[in-house]
C-alpha cells in the first residue's frame, strides 16, 4: 500500500480552491434547472392564453398523460448514458399491453397477467443486450430489429384487434392509492426517479454506466465490466417500457397494438432535452424526467390553445433544437472561461 | 543475469499470435519485489502485448504466468492481477468523468457498493499531489475531456499510484511529461519501491531516463527475450541498442552540414512582445518546455485556434490563418502530437492516411490512379513495411503510424512544417530515421518548428531552440553554438 503521509502530500494541503470547485447542487443540475425554468415559462405563456391551463385539473392531466413517457425515458436514458440507443421501447410497450390483455382475457388474474407482460420486457431486453454485447452488433441495428419484431408481434397477438381490459379493479392504477392522496402513477414516477438518480450518482455500478459511455475501450482496460453494464442497461430499458405499457392499459382499460408507436421518438427526445448526449457518458434521471414533462407540457399546450395537433411534432422539434443549442452554448462558454 | 529473489510475477515461455502473425515467440520475464525494472525493445518487439497478457486484458497463447505474494507463495492469476496496475501507452481515460473519479472509480471491484465520494477525492488528491501538487489542487474536479494530453498522462499515473498495487507497469509514462514532472515521478517511484516494496516495470525509449531510474533490464526483440534480467550497469548504451536490434543505418549528417545558401523562399518571423525570431528557409527551430507555452506558438503558426499572443509574418501570408486548411493550402504543414485522437484516421486504409494532406494541399476533386504509386514510393522512402496500402493503420506499430503522419508532408513543397513531439513512443532506430527525415525536409528549404519534451533530441538536431518556462512564457533563444543541456534545463525551469 501507498503510505498516506508522504513528504510530497504534506507539502501541499488541499487548497480552498479544490474545495470550492466541489460541485454544489446548483451547478451539478445546471441543465435541469434551465429546463425546469423553461417549462414554467412555457406553462405561464400557455396559461396567459388559456387560463384553465394553470388549473389543478390540468396539472393532473399532464402528470397522468406524461407518466408513461417519463418511465420510458428513464429506461432509454440508461442505455443512452452507456453510449447506446434503444429504438425498441415503443414496440415493447405495445406488445406488453397486448400480451397482458390477452393473458387476462384468458382468465388469469391481474398479477399473473402483469408478470406475463413484464416477461416481454425481460425477453426483449435480454435479446437486445445479448446481441449488443455478445454478438457485438451496433445498438442502432439491434434495436431496429427488435423494434420491428416486437411491433409486428403486437399485432399478431390479437390479430390486430384492440383488447379491452376485463378486470376493472386492475391493481396498478385503479385500486386506490398506495400512498394516500397520491395517485399511483405519480408515486411510480417519483420512486423510479429517485432510485435511478441515486443509482447513477452514488452506486459504483451506476458510475460504470457513465464510464462505459465515456469510453468503452478505456473502461475495458480499467477492468470495468463493460459488457455486463451494457446488458443491464438494455434489460432495464425494456423492463421500464414494459412497466410503462402496463401502467397505460391500467388506466385506459384498453390495449392497442399501436399504443407505443409514437413514444419511442418522444422518449429519445426527452432524454436529449434533458441534457444527455447521444454519444454517451452524460445525462441525469432528473433531466430525462424534466425532458419528458416538457414534451407533455408542449403537447398539452398545443391542444389547449387549439392549434392543429399536426403542429405538435414541429413544436417538439423546436424544443429539442433550443435545448441542444442552449446546452452547447453553455458548454462552449464554460470551457472558454 | 540478476537472480529474481522474491518475485512478484514470473513469465516463462510466453507466446501469442494474432492470426498468422506471431508477436511473442517465447518470452521470459520476471520482476522482483521492490525493484525498478526496465523493459526494453524496439517498436513491435512485443512489450505492450506482454504487458496486456500479464494484466489479463489479452489472452495468452502458450507459456506460464505466475504471481507470488510477499512470502513467496503462489497466488491465483485473479489475485495476482488485482495487485497489478498499468499506465497504458494509449491513455485509458474516461473523458466525461472528473479527474478524481478517473483516478478512483477503477479501484472499486464490486458494482453494488456505494461510491465513497469524500474518501475518493482524498485518495485522488494524495496520489496526484505526489507528481504535481499544484495541478492536483487545481484540477481534481475538472472533467478529463478538458485536460491536455500531458495532464491526462498525470491522471493515469496517479491512478496507478493510488491503486495500492504491488506491481506497477508503466508503458512509456514519460512520453507526455515534462522534465520536471518526470523527475518528480522518478523520485516518487524510488521512494515507494524503497519504503513499501513496490515493484515497477518501466518501458521507455529514452536511454537517459532508463539509466536514471532502473536497476535491471530485460530486452525483448522480435517476440523473444534477448537479455533476461541484467543489471543496467553491466550494459553500455551501445550494447543495449545493439541487443535491441536498433542500430541505425547512418545518421552522420548533422544539421550544420545543411547548406542554406541558395535556398529559395521567404523568411518567417515570429514575434511576441519583445521577442522576435526570424527564420530563414531551411532552419530547424526547436521549441522546448512545458506544453502550455509551445501550444500557443504552435496554434498561431497553424491556425488551429485563436492565439492572439503571437504575430507571425511572412511575405505572401496573411497575418493569421483562419483554419488549418488555409494554412495547409499556403504551405504550412502540421503534424499533431496527439497521434491517436487527432492524427491517424483509424477507419481509413494506410493510403488515405498517407495522402490526406496532399489531397488538401492540391485541392484535387477526383482521386487519381497515380496516388497509389505515390503512396508506395512514400512508404518506401520511409522504410515502412506494410503488407498492403489498403490495410488499416491499426496493423502497424505506434512508431510506424508516426511515420505515416510525417509522410503526409514529405516531398510536398511546404515552406513551414510544425511538428509536435514527432518521436513520441517511437523506438531508437525510428527516432534516428525521423531526425534524418526532418533534416531532409529542411534541406529542401522548409522551415521546421519542432516542439519536443525530450531536450536531448532538440540539442542534437536543431539550429536554434526557443525555450519556454513552466509558466508558459518564452524565456530565451539558444543558438547552435551555445547549446548545452544545462542551459536548456535552466531556461525551461527544469534544472534539477
């Protein structure tokens, strides 16, 4: 072992500057605070046109509509941090709903059916993880394949018909609230957000996600389990989109083969708005959640103001552009100063 | 042969092949506890491969590797490897993580454990402060992507020092360090070996450093052990070079022999405050000192960044190049010091790597068939042995890749060539060949500006040297007739 008190080390005590540089909460979440502020401004702008936008009922609409996207975005984030991409999340979302509804229709209870749905996530996550790590294929290609396959299976399960949920007391959402006064979907979002943020910041394996995304070659040389980390990321991503699919059918009470079709791009957009780089190595759970909320607020605003909903995509695109430009501009200034 | 008492690791008859090429053909190598061991050999001799096999990041062919604990009892490979730390030649850094985390994250073995942040920061600071206390105090929380190459090198070394390893393998650790940092590193290593029984394996092509730091040496050549554990005091420099198979063909032409009369071209003048250097065609200007100062001069010369400090003037040139592309078109060439990240185009074959600058300079729209012959000629002129010009650069050794970068400018009618550490990681024979090439280019009237952290080579080849102190300020110009190692060390603030 290296002795702790050495001549060299004693010569210079940690300077106050080193302590000052220690990231305060404010600077650590710079991007996230910026998104939150932008979102509040956007909300107020919509509210000035349509006062009901700022009503309690609308907040509840936004959170309910946004919950599935938030959960999916957290999964996509994990993959993006490792430098990968998961295009299959929307298809897994749809397939989970169809399988769960089909199993339920065959007479099984809510829990069994939900587990069957989550098994879809586990299966596709493992396939993605296996093909990326063991077969060494590019994440884009691998998840494009599973996107296509899971998407088509979602039609095959019921031959394209939508499935009603026969169990009205479906446990996830409608059977009261686990924490009194808080809808379950909010509880799930909060618990997952806190758990994933703590995992990414405070747990060694979480730091490995960043290490792998930062430089997989360096991480490998340093003895960090690159393949295991990537595999885990794809499984987590698929499982979270599966869970998100369950949550959705539990309050819509209907499973559609195309339910998740638009969600994949929205989840990737949410992660990017939240400050993650698609090149890997950066991103936070708080950012991804705020990004997903931002997209939901935009959609909600477009609806309320009464703009043709065909414009939603363009507005979301603009939001991504602004977010990325702010991020880039901020970085350039930081490295210059 | 010096007997290995109390070995940490012992390698016997190790072989390794990549496809049809066999890199190691039976290597013996052992390291004793508490010794500093120089591992010597030319580029491609198999040193890095052996290091990778010892650490487990490459698999072995035949042969044995055994690890031992301090009492001499054998250890399992996993136990042994857990006590080995490496400083890789191509830096293994995580750009998006902080300096502190880069140093300490790899030390955690288990994934589901809490990150002990305060402890990590203390450990990182302690290790980094051993090499550069000032840098440690300033940079612990910076992201590694914002560091320069040589700062990255210090992070790598600090990581090895803080790992608690019993054996540290340093694969050319000083290639990116200044003389002051190198001497601090050496004193740390010496103290640790003495006080804690740490063993160090040191790979370097710098003969002077090897003599300064190492006790014993092993020489590898073409995948075989030529000298197995011999005290360095028993070998002369000439003998070592000979054993490595590094005897250079001829390198008699000293720069003084270059005849500058009749060289055509405009002189170049470089100015900063009260310092002015005028370079006539064919001059080789050495730039010495810590990277901060030379970097400003180099970026001013090649238009790589907005460096306002320097004024460069030459008839027919603009005051400042807007981009490296403009500089290249005007005949100002540049060979980067960051070969891996900014030099070699890794996914393109050798031919595209060699011809990259020519295509820019000539501004050709279509790729002509003549290029192939030109590439073959250039490779021949540089004695690069490649199976095919369509192979990827990764099939060549680091030193050979360096030659590809030089080949980009060889034979082009450039009026200025700026070189950053062109001999980094290059073996002795290749170094001599590169010196020869630099002289050759100068003899055609090209002005050479050459930054190196190895003062000895600047003294050997340059006509003048401009020195920078550790603060990054130009501290003086030395003319050929006044050159001495002491004078240069004094001006660069690295007198030891």
